């Protein structure tokens, strides 16, 4: 069990996120105690975050003593040594650092200000503040968990796309080794203009599916003309970007007429 000290009264996104990072990216169990700002004896604690007037990168993480433009969230993120594995989270932490250190203040409805909204209406009531602090940490953990899962899925999708292959000897059609909804990050008109369709077998639904990639990530504009319903498919979307065939042979015949 790891004991953490942080400051009481008003809390901010940096120490809330620092603790959330530890809980999301380690297997440790943590007990957090919010103590007075003027506390000097931290002998009973394993980590001291955003308080203590010390920074050593091991036990003490008071960013006010760190001259590198990081908040306590940034210091803990560096301490965890996973920055390169999660570039999107690193960018997110940088925004928290910039807000807390005065480089770039967050806008009204951005994360750092949303965390501040969790402060109770009476910051001098320690019980209320501690309850609200825990809620803020849970919110931060939800955000970080979501980011981490997305980045891990993107890495998996990159590997899946790399292991995929052409469909029916047609270089313009890629068959996914296994389905991932994140294939669109790596297959689109900007990155792979030669791929005009992506197919995969849906073993759970016992059918085959095809989608036309977008011209660029996030766009609704397709890299090639929309699919046209010829009566052989189980479903063809009205916009022509997606279709379902009952089996592989039906899909081959359908796409032979559509993708050249």
C-alpha cells in the first residue's frame, strides 16, 4: 500500500491527474491524504505530490520547485516512463502543464477547468472537499483509461493492417486479417490511395462486410465511387460506403463489378 500526501482545500487538475495517472498506469494500491499546505513532516508518506517544497523525482513531486515548466501531472507522467508509448496522453498532460504553469490557460469548458468544477461550495469543509476530490480523481481516471485504451487499440490496429492482404487478387481491395474499427487511421486516401475498399469476415454474424475508405481521416468523402446495390447483397447503405454479403463468394462477385 503506497501512501500519498497532497495538499488540502482547493484542488486543481494537476494533482488530481497525477494521482489518477498512478492509479491507471501502475498495479499499486494508493491511500491519499490531503494535508495542510504548511506541513513539513512527510516521514509517514511514500510519495508527496504538489506540496512539500521539494522535488527529487522519487518521493517528492512539488512542481513549484521544478524549473522545467511541468505541473505535478507532468512530473508523475515522466516518473511513470511510458510517455513514448502514449503520445496522445503526453499531449494531453502537456495541456495540463501549460495551464497550471501559466503558459496557456485552458478555455472555459476544457479539462483543467472542468476538474476545478468538482471543488465543493465550501472548500473549508475537509469532508466535503475530500469527497469531491475523490470524484474528480475518478473522472480523471475515466478520461485517462479511455485515452489509454484508444492508443493501445490504435497500435493493435496498425499491426493488423500490416498483416492484412489483398482480396480476390485485387490490389485495390484489402482484406483485414481480423476486424478492427481503427483501420481507418491507417487506410485512407491520404496514406493508401491505391486501396479502394476494405473487406473482412464477421464470424459472429456469419457474413462478409466491406467499406469504402475516406479520402482523409475523419472525412465523409470517399476515395472512389459509392457502392451500388445490385440485388445480391444483404445490405447496401444508401450512401454507398458500406455493404454486407451473405458469404465470401457473393462479396467477390459484387466487388468485381464495383472496384476495378
